[in-house]
């Protein structure tokens, strides 16, 4: 696990400066504080900061083939590296490191740019072919590991986090389309980023850059949801899923350092603890987060799992300390990101970092096995549309509008109001509506004229993702939307940045390639059985997870932001979202923001998500402006002693 950076001046051939690599690496040193390595070859240079997990001494990157003509840096873990190593050594390759990354340059020698198809794991790879002067960038299949790419005519730069590109002078202007999507969703879907000229390499994609030819990009893998008709007994499906789960967890235990587990008290994380208990040679360490607000606290169920498996259990109770944590969140995300559940993930990562370097985490289970309330909403919406028009369009909406506003966790009024507003919309549009932060109409009021484009429509991204599902089956189309947008750009972004903020590697076994592909072809009826979400997963984990957890309502890492904004964070809101501050930024109408604040404070409406989204953006904007004012020349060079041994040069 590490952070990677680099730049290739393939147009004019200007030599790459090692000082620039040092500054970029310094911006992401938290991703890998154990070692820093650079490689320079004329117009090309790349660097990495390493968190040592496998082959602690011999796995230092960059890593190369026998003659040094193929050089690689990689952020992530290649779980099938033992099998690949055996295959390569049988073919005559000599690998000088036991690191999982060591197989990559040799795979390139054997398979060329198709090497990436042979990798099974989570990764962002930069590979340099010194003979052909080719740079190849690739990202894992589902987007577990990040990779930002910035381009100018004849030059490209890349980094694990966008802050490394900021300090190198690649981030000058806000992309208004990405701002629109951020205000819609609370995050920015790939390939967009908050900056013009900077994009996220999409999951399952690789791109090559070379002198004298246009960049060539291709998708090497695309998840297709093709649910088969039920053709076997339920128990056969259950056994197949259980076997795939065991194999996924086993492969994710590849490590030379101890591995813990994030334990939320839900089915997914509890199942990981149970499966891992069969394989771990040492006592498992588990880490949980709770809240003072009882409707959000989930420590009770986590303790049941910890007691059942005799884990070394660690807990932390989160209190609102936004003055400390919000600037840290903003810095580590690098671009606006307003999923408030990042707060507990940040704290539980901080807790785990004190004891381990690696944790297993339950991300992905809801997307691949249909665990979200929005899937139930999609099913209920089909029934809702059968009601008499006057009932569905007039009577029920009028009733739910009168429900008192509650700031409890996923309250009845919140769910009811969201549901009736989206139930009559087409499938993808309804799914979007149940997730939207600020609608198109709200943004038209919020944004100043110069910052709002009425032609932009974030819901169109959902429709396009549904079309790529490969099926007309409604549940599969909703899962495809979440797997392509919500999973990589919200859930996995949050897991990566918050864990790496504390130099902690988070692994996600539910997104093992074979398990994901299996889940995508399972009949929808075994995933959503009547109104029982994740039915097949719960059956597969029934022997590992306490019954109370299997039957409990989904909790997740929700945060009591609505209450915090009314109380502990009230002064911050008044300051950061003041008319003076808003006018300084020049993107939002102060009068509209004032209305949001007033209605939320009086409990007329729950505006917690829009307010948190704006609070995050304003904090991010200030951070960006501070970094912008620092010219690259103002960074002092790294002392020679500190850089000794960190730079190798190609021929």
C-alpha cells in the first residue's frame, strides 16, 4: 500500500525534475510513511511513498524487471501474486523481491499491456517501458484504489490524491459541471474532478502515453449484471456464495503484518470476523465506533460479535469535534466530499492505526448483494404506482408533508418524504431522487447565474449507468448504477482516504473479483427475497453471525449531523456560511443559504445534507486557495541526506 505520483513530458521532452517528485510525494506521505522512492528517466519521472505490508525490506518501490527496462510503482495489493509468481518463475523470470508488486513488470514482459487483465486485487499502477518510452496507467476493476490524471498538451501527471497535483501546479480552475454533480450527490462521479484538466481514471480502465501518438485509453473490464433465471435449489446458491466468501477472505489475508477488522455490528463486517476466525493464526483485533446519540449508536451489536469470537476489541465514541476533524477530512479528500459518514470512518481508522497496519472492511456487500433501502423503495414504487392517481399523487404526498421533522437516524419523515417524491419517476430517476442532496431546481436558486448551467443534469449519469447494466431487470439496473457511481466515487473513496489518512490499509473482501462476478449473475430473487435485503448473503453467513444481527435493521455509519448543526456546530455554520464568506467565494446566493440555515434551526425542514455539503465545500475552497498561493518554487528542496538512496535513474 502506498501513494504514487509521476509526470511525463512526452511532447517537448523536457527533463523531469526530482524536486517536483519530492514535493508531490510530501503531499501524500501519510499514504506511505515507511519509505520513499523515485525513478527518473529523462522526460519521465515517478515516485511513491510506501506503507510496508509485504516483504518489508525487499519490497521497496519502484520495482523493475531483470534489466531495468520495465519499472513499476503500484498502490494496492495483488492478491493472486503467489500464483503469478510461480507461473513467472516457471517461465524463467527472476524476481528479486517477495513483494506482490514484483510480479507486474514481468507480467508486462510476457503479456504487454494486457498484463493488467492478469492482476486480481486492488491497485493503481504506473508502468514505464524505457525502451518504447511508454507510460501505462491502470486502475483496478471496481475502483478500490484511486488515480488522478492531469493533462496538458504534450504532458501528463498522475497521483493517488489530487493534493499532490495541487502542489505541482496542475489545479487552477474549478470545473462547474463537477461542482453541479457535487451539489447533487455530495461527491464527484468519475471521470470528473473538481478541477478542469484533471480527471479520475475510471475503474477497470488503463491508458497509455507515448511520444508521437495520441493517448490511448481502453476499458479492460466492465461489470455486467446478468441475473440468471432461478435454476437451482436455494441451498446450492448459498453454498456457492459461502465458498466464494471464504476464498475472498483467505486471499485478503496476504500480509507480513497483523490484520484487524472494522466491526460495525452489521451483517457484512460481522461475517468477516466470523470467516476470518477460521483462518487467523492470532487473536483478531476488532475496531468499532459509536455515538452519544442513542439512535445512531451501534456498539451493542459489535460487542456481541467481539464476545462470540473472543476478539481483542477496541471502541471509540464520536463526539462532534468538527473544528478539529473537518479540516482534516477536507485535506485528505482533496476535493469536495460531503458524505458525513466519513467522520466515524476517520475516527475508527485513527483508532485502528494504533494497533495494526491493515484492516478488513465490509464495503461492497450492499452493492453486490442488494442491501440498500433504496432497492426496497424501487420495489415499493412499482406497487405505489398502481394506486389510484388521486391517492398516489395528492393524498399521500399531502399526508407525509405534514409529518413532524425529526433529526433521528434515517427518520420516518425523511424516508416518507423522499419516497413519495421519487416513487412516480422512471426507475433511474427515482433512484437518483432518493439520493439527491440538492435538486436541479434548488441549485438554480442556490448558485449565482455564472455558476449554474441549466443544461446540466446529474440524473443523466444514472440513466447512462443503468443502460450499461446489460439487462432490463429492474434490480440489476439499480445495482449497476450503484456499482458504477456510488460505490467507487463515494463508498470506496471514503474508505481509502480516511484509512490512508492514518497510514492504514483497508481491504474489502466483498469486492473480490470472483465474488463480484458471481453476485452479478445470481438471480435477483435470491438477493432481494420479498422485502428481505441481502437474503443470500445472510443465509451464507448464518453460521457466523448472531441472529440478532441477521434480523436487525440496516444501520451503517450514519452520523447525527442534523443535531450537530443545530447545536455544537451552530457557530461554525454561522461563520463559514456567512454572507461575507459566501460573497468572497462568489458561487452561492447568501439569501438562499440563510433560508436553509433558518429553516433547519427552527425544525421546519431537515436541511442537514445541503448544509453539510456547503460547509464542506467552503472549507475545501479555503484549503485550495491556500495551496494555490504557494508557488512550486517556494518549496524548499529536500536535504541531500534525506533523499540519499531514494532516486534511481534510467539509462
